[in-house]
């Protein structure tokens, strides 16, 4: 885009004066961040309005991506890069006496998501805009995002993430588009305008939903799409009468209660929260979004809904917005006079569902009484959906009562949201090939027999604009120097790098880039956590949510094992290694928190033991989040992807490692399988039981961890160290529980549910293989460069094109640049 430095500086001056009554000299770094962002917003707004006009003028089919989470991270760098003014702004800031980095660091992460599912939604929005597709996000404007993690005495302690403390320069409040969402009340039947029965709710609690729009700027295009996040409030929440009676708390009670709906993101990334407030959040943003979509349709097309499905498609990100199915029925029938069949046709032609997990405990089920109490009319409709569905099922499988019971949406006092999703959506997809196969053949086999045409796979991807171009400028310019630009919007072009993998000079250059990135990370950790790490050691990194199935504990057990060997075997001299962890544990997930404490305890011991100095270090990166991830991936040598096979739906961190030139050390799980397929087996290190083997052991109930313990004295020692006081008495209770979970089983659970001990030996071998490979520097460079070259498949651009082709059926809309201007 056209950029004039002088005009820009004038803008900054005006902003600082207007917003802060300050001149350039008086501005703090944060004032500066805010002023720069506001000025950049001005550029964006022009394109944003042009995009909207283009969509409206052309009357195009639009995609709405409904998601309880959008893990956006920071926006400034991303927006500057997408507008291609990153360097120019950097220069302006230098002239004013700032570094770009210090201004960038002022921006808080928009941490409105837990992990993979939320970050995927963010990558998808980036790809949609960059590919010129009309696709928008709908979610919740949480006042507090993912909690801030502090490590105190080795323990995780959670603090609120007050990311809106300063204003958010990227959002635009749209009070003019506010809608009402009703809770509770009593459904009352009435005669509708067409003579049919409609329902009105009496005595409801009315919540105001106000949208805030955030621009999603496409790369090297004029397209700017929209992320619309809803805030909850109460119109008549303040009771002046009570206030006058000095009942100050009660005077604002209603207001507080309403605002609580969009107060905070639930920090669990699986497992039941079962909380009424969470269901309230889900219904709140889903209903508001649907009302908004219906209103827009009526503005553009009038109140004949025949073309609704032609112009509208919605993707439901997991079950969190699946209440959209009965809610859209309600809006069409009760508020727009459609009959059941017409409404059902529309619902089942516009909604599609993505499943993100196989873990039974993460499949959402709501108790009927909570659901019915909060949204009684929606529940009535749900009952009718289920009644009609069961009729269909009985006709198809007469007499097969067990099947009817298994598949009933409502049963045993609960509502099964995944079942509802499959009945009401025209598409059901998993997020990696293995995951989709397991859904089809195991978890959802009843359903794929009933609706085979609905099931499909869409392997996840990540946006290379954030995870390579922006996060790794050194590697980016290396790539552009070698193969030219174009890979930013067509990642398959990286294939051309294969031409260089036998050129020693290029390999050395590539190694040098990695080394510099490692130096940068070391400096960052020194500054933020006062930890020294050696850039000449292997940076072996596991960064993801803390969960038993992801097996951070396996990683730790191996480190303990390694430590013992380094101390006891004088002739054992492997390549120096730095093991880096980053992970948040759900606040109520006790065992996950114990594992964090264990990592920190081990790190403390090892890092202070002179006997292993220079050979082994362990780092726990505090408060892992998107902006920290952007520093870690570029500096990584080894990507730890060690989940129990069959448990990780896809993983997307694995892809970010690959495009930044790390080797995958992983199990055959999720998208790891496809990563190895692309990279070549010789360019990854794979170990452990396969999903099929695990399934067999699971079913036979024949697993006995003791066999593995007895066969491996080194493992025996490590396990004993968890309970014999080696790592301190104070936390020994916690570690004892970890020990028991592996060896005996706790609370009636089988021992070692995630097969750490069965895979331990193979994992040790895999690490030895890594050391061997790493020692051959050019050999390593070749393998990691091949990983980069073959990462094309893992762009979210590819994923989005597949969704468009198979599910969304969108057409590209090119927003023209104004006459005479190129960009
Ligand atoms: C209880 C509510 C709930 C249920 C499930 C919250 C969160 C979840 C998921 C497990 C969230 C999630 O992040 N799933 C991840 O989605 C990624 C994107 O598809 C995948 O790459 C990860 O493998 C999967 O764990």
C-alpha cells in the first residue's frame, strides 16, 4: 500500500494530542503503541469499508465461523506485514527514537482461546482474508482471556488476564447492531400470522449483546474481513431505587450478573465444566450471531427465506456453538413465521460441524434441567428434533433398541451435543486423516453408518504469514532470496528449496540462521526469566497445553533418566541438550499442575548441578502464549509430539515446528502421520505404539506396566526417585500421586492410562537417534531444510481451499484498488 512517512508522523502527533494531551516527546511506549495502531487502523478502515461495499454490491455467499475461542495473539506486526508497511513503520519509529520491538512488546496478546482449537480459528480467518474469501468470525469478547501463568516456587499460580486494561486499538464498538438474548421465562403458544402455532416467551431475563468488530487484514490484497465479538450487558441493570435506599450491591446486581456472561474464558481445554454459566456463554454468542446473520439476510434479501441457504453457510467450531441448531429453528419459526419443515431444510443446509477431539471427557453433554431452565423454548424444539430423529431411526433400524438408545440426542438426563451436531449439520469433519478415520470407524461408527455422506476430513493447517514470514524474518528472507517471493500465499512453492539441499554453502547459511534465532531466544530467556541457555546445545521443545495424553510426563521421565546416566556413566558424552517446556494447566486439573511442579523441580536440580553443566539444561517458559510461541518455533531443533497414539486429533504446533526447520520427534498420532508422509521417514524420528496397537491393548485389558518396569532398571530408578525423597519432601505427595497413577492406578483408574511406560524404551532410543543425527551438522541441516521444503501441505490456505471446495462453496471476491493506485 502507499505509505507516506511524513503524513504518518503527522497522524501520530494528532493522535497523541487528541488521546493523551501529549506531544511526541512526552509519549510513553504504550502511548506510542496505541497511536501507531490507531494510525494503522485508519489505513485498514478504508479497505474494510471497500470490502464491505464489494460484498454487499455483489450479493455474495458468506461464511460465518462460529467459535467460542479465537486465539489471535498480537495484531500490530501481523497487520503491518499484511499491509506490507512493516519496514517503513520500523524506520519511522527508529527516527523517533524507539525500536520496533519495544513498541511491539507493548501490545497484550488477545488470548481469547485455550489452545489448538482457538488458534486454528485465528489461522483460518487469516487465510480466508488472504485468499479473498468472504468469511467472518463470530465469538465472545471475553473481558478476561486465558489466565496469566506465574510460576511461584515451582507451582503454577493463575492471575487474571486483564488484556483490556488499556483500550484495544483494533476494535470498533457497534452499539447500533446490538441485539437481545433471552434466558429463562415461560413459552406461551400463540397463533402466528400464517395461522400456525408460534411461541413467545414471557418473564424472560433479557441480556443485551453488543458487537465489537475487529478487522482481519488479508495479505497483499485489499480484502479486510471481520471478527465480530459479543459483549454482554443489561439495559436496565442499574436500579436507582435500590441505590437511593443505600442498597449499593443489590443496585448493580442485575448488571453484574449480565456482564458475567462475557466476563471470562473457561480455561479448560477438555473435560466437563458442566457449569450453567458456560452454557449461557454458548447460547449468548450463538443466538446473538444468528440474529445478526438473519437480520443481515433480511436487509439484503427481504423476509422471504428461500435463498437463505444460498447466501449463508456456517461452520460450528466443535460443539460449543451447536445450540445453533435449535436456536435457528426458533428464530425461523417463532420470529419469522416459517413452518417446521421449511425451517429444518434451511438449518440442515447451512450448518456444518467440525469435531476436534476423541477424548470422551471432552464431548459436551448438558444436564437437561440446566439446559431447560436456561432456554426452555430451545429445549422444546430440541425435544421435537429428537422425536423426529428417533422416528427416522426406528424406520431405518426397526427393533434395534440398543442402537436407538445409543443414538438418542437426549438420554440418561443429558443432552449429547455431538449427536445433535451430526443430526442437524450437513457436514461432519475431523481435523487430520487418522482422526477422521477413527471418528468414522470407532467413536462415531453408528453415525457414519446412518449418514455416510456427511463424514469428511479436513487436515488442519497454520498460516505461514504469522508463523514464518512474521515470526522468522531471517528464514523468510533466506527463502525469498533462494526461490523468490510467492510462497507467502502459495506455500507449496517451498518445494523449490529442495534444489539446494546438497549445496554445503546453502546448508551452512541455513544452520547459521537457526543459530542466530537460538541466540535471540537465549537472550529473551535471560532477560525475562534470568536463565542462561547455550545456543550450541540442541533446543528440544515441547510447547502445548499440559495434559496427560500429551505426555509431558514422559518427557520429564526421560530427562531424569538422562540426568542419572550423565552422572553415573563417566564415558557417556552425548550432544549437549536444552529441554524447553511451555504449558498452561487447567486451573482445576490437579495432576497436570503436579507435572508442572515436577518439571520445575527437576529443572532446578539439574540447572544447579555442576556435574552436568554444559551438557543438560531444563527450562520451563512462564506464561506460554502466542507471542512467546512466535519466539520459540524459529529457535527450535526438535519438535516434541509425543501424545499417546490415537489421542491427539491433529496438533498444529507440530506444523509450526516443521515450517521453521525442526525435526519431529513423535508418535504416529494426529497430523504427525501426515507430516512424516510429506517430510519422508528419514527426516523425522518416529517411535512408540501405533493407534491400532494401543486400541488392541485397551480392548484386551492386558496391559501390565510392571513388565516394562522390571525389564528396565534405569526406568525403575527414575520411578523410585519420584517417591524416595530425591526431589524433596515438600512436594513428594504430589509426585507420589504421579507415581501411583503410573504404577498402580489411582481412583479406580487403570495404571498408566496413557502408556508412558510401554513407550519409554522406544522414546529413549528415539532421543539417541536425535543426538546421532544432530552431530552430523550438514546432515541435520539437510533434513531440517527438507522439512521446510515439504511443509506446503500444512498451510491453512490449503485447508481453507478444501473447506471451500467441499463444504462452503464460496467464491473469491477481489476488492479492487482505487483508480490510479496500485495497492
Ligand atoms: C469441555 C469443552 C471443551 C472440549 C474440547 C473445550 C476444549 C476442547 C478441545 C479438546 C479443544 C482443542 O483445542 N482441541 C484441539 O483442536 C486442535 C485444532 O483442531 C487440534 O489440533 C488438537 O489436536 C485438539 O486437541
